[in-house]
C-alpha cells in the first residue's frame, strides 16, 4: 500500500470539476510510478472499485460524502478477497476509521495536496 499511497500523493490537482478528471490524474500517477492497475475492477459480486493495484483498492469520491454511506460501501469492498487495503481519494475530508473490515484504510484529500504555489 505504501507504493500506491506515495504515488498518489504526487498529484497536484487543480480544481477539478468532474470525477473523470480525478481518474485521469490517478492513472497518470500510477503509470509514472510504474504500477500496473485495473480500472473499474470487479472485485466481487456487485462490487466494482475505481482502481485495483495488486490488492490495493482505490475509490474516488467527489463532492460531499455521507460518512455512514461511504463506510458501508468501503465495508463491502473490504469483504472482498481481492482487497488487502483501501485508499479513498476525496475532494472533501470525511471522518473514517484507519481500518475497515480488518483492512487498512488511508484517505487522500485532494485540497491537502495543493500545497503552496511558488513562482
């Protein structure tokens, strides 16, 4: 999970109007890090996650999330054998535990990656 998390932290997203734009940035980061991935990976019956890198599931969320609804979705993902850990990429911070269904959960909040713009 560390390789994936490190690769994704390299994103410096501008304001992104659509979730599709976030998907493009994630793919660029994974490719630049030399990580193979599956986009829209089917990980179980009725479960499709945005990206799967080895056993790391990456889910992208845009807009304001309802924590209990998001947590329920992540619990479904964590119950799948293909998932060893989860990374949630969101536009807004969501209060989530560090572990879901016995699987590590990391969160990347896009505005926190902006940093200070220097000339």
